């Protein structure tokens, strides 16, 4: 699809989309609060007298907060922060998934503050900060078979290792944005959270992902069980992104490409940084999930034509003037 000519009407549309994206972001206060708790948890996990210390734990964020695509949840104030606790030095110990999970679980339970808010989930350990956010600690160990950054995470219920690569995924996504990622100390015990960008400073792909995630939240509000996860939405968007220079033309290009993707008979996606990690299986196992996605994408594409048609009309009127 040819890129639209830059016009005052399209520029106005992009300004409106920037304002919407800005409203979707967590506030500076929320970000600072999340960072302080993230650092405190990381310090507790890696403290010198911690049973984990000898395994040289590396603490880092993953997911939307790492790549700058977080959106406020609908109808509630809580948002999610995903933290990885990767035990880097295994010292020749052949850990089972349950053992790694239990090591980190017991460390969190030994803290009087965290003991009151911690909850065991199948693939993470959740800290519930009431009326604020959830901090999910994902246990991990390096995957020695795959490339640097690949990890394995334990599934507590299934008692198996699952492949992952959150750092590699973040690098892949950032490369798609054609924007330099702020440097962080990747070898630090606790990596800092990335500074939250204002919407006006974000790459078009990041803004488009935020808007697509909010569309997902609204479109699937009454059938949440069929909604694609954030990583599925983010990955599809990045895969079909054509390098458009602004968010409005990005959405105009993405929506038909996403429809084409959904129309395929096989819609299996893997983590681009770890082909062993399938990210669509749990979503597509839900009956009717793909059909619902096709339907809602088509609805969004049709609705999106209203503002796009307006910008074309205004551009034509300007030429005639």
C-alpha cells in the first residue's frame, strides 16, 4: 500500500492518536512506584545472604513494560509488571522445573512483607499490590542449547521446562521500530526499567501496538476467553509493519495485512528470538478464537476507514482550493 501524502488533516489525525495513546499509558507516578518495587524485589532475591545469591540471579523486566507498549487495563486500576529472575550460574546442578520454582517461591515467602501478598501461579510468582499493580516473578534458567539470551521457565503444574527468550524478543521488536533502544547494563544483577517515553516521542510501531491492544480489550470485552494475548498482538503487528512513518499510516497498512494473516489456514506463531516457544497455541486452542479475531479485525478495518476517508477528502479539498 502506498504511503499517504502528508496533509494537515492526516497530521491532525496523528495528533489525536498520540493523545489517545498518551491516555493509555501508565502515569509517571505509577511507573516510578513500579520501578521502586521492582528494584526492591530484585534486591531481596539477589541479596548476599539469599539462598539464591550463589546462583548469580539476574533480574530484568520482560513484556510490554520493557518494550514500551503498556496500556492501562479497562475498568480497573491494576496493571501488570513482569520480572524475570534468571539463575545464571547453576554450578553443574541439574535442576528440575519444580526445584527452581520452589527456590524462588521460598525466598519470597521468607520476607514478612511479601508473605502477605504473594501467590503461586503455574508459570510465575505473583505479588498483589492492592489497587495498584501485579508484579509477576518468572523463574528462569539459561538455555544452554540455543543462542545467548534464550531461557527455560518452569511450569509448576505440568512440571516441565518451557522455552523463552524475553531479552531476544525485546531486541527483535526494537529493531522493527527503527529507533535506538536506550542502553542499559545488560550484565547488571538488577537491570533498570526503561524510561517511559511520551507518546509523541514513540516510534509509530509502538503507538500502533498500544492502540491495537486497546482495540483488543474493547472488542473482546464480552468474550475475553477468545482474546489474543498481548504478545500475540504485538508480534503480529511487528511482523506486518511496513515501516510507515506515522501511526495513522501504520494502522492503515497493518489492518489489511493482519486480516490476511488471520485468513491463513495455519496461524501458528513462535517467539522470533526462540523458535521453540510457540506463542499462539493456548489462544488457538480456545474454540472460536480465530474466527472471533477475523471478525473483529474486519470490523476494526471497516471502522478505521471513516477517519481515513475524512483525511483523503480534506486533502482533495485542499488541492481544489
